[in-house]
C-alpha cells in the first residue's frame, strides 16, 4: 500500500490503535475483525472500539504484522502501544524508537503537536 502515516509511540497505551478514517483511506475495511477489546483513555473514559485489524507495517528495513484497535476519535492517525513497543525502546535523548532491532526517528513531541 506504500502509505506513510504519522504515529505516536505511547508507552502508556496498552494497545495500538488506528483511526477508522485511515482504515477507510487504505481501503482495508474488509480486513476488520470483531473485537472484545475494551479501551480507556488517560482520563479513564471508555473508548468505543469498532474492531481490530492486522496490518503490514514497514518500520526501518523490515515489515511487521501489527494488530491495531480501530477507533473513531484519535488526535493522530495511529498510536503504537505497549503491544508493539514491548519489543523495543524509546530513546528520548537521541529521539529514536527502536523495535526488534530497527530504529526510526522521533520527528515530533506532544508539545510540538499542541
């Protein structure tokens, strides 16, 4: 599909999530699966989950199969949660995310988003 997407690496999120609008943009609604996943935000409010989707994600030089919860209201297109980040680390000083040996730069911070 070769589409670039900005993501937020969130070590406080238990699961990765993608906006439903991005699933539509990628024309991958047919890959959506039902989900019993229950998510809450930082304020402990429930986040409705439309389903789950496993997508091929190019990170560094490798392609990973990562599962995302599909939600309606995200402030960014996608969030990488602990289900992905547990295989890596975030180096804030060097502004890099490393997952399974592959490094990618961190190109913005939350302050820069606001």
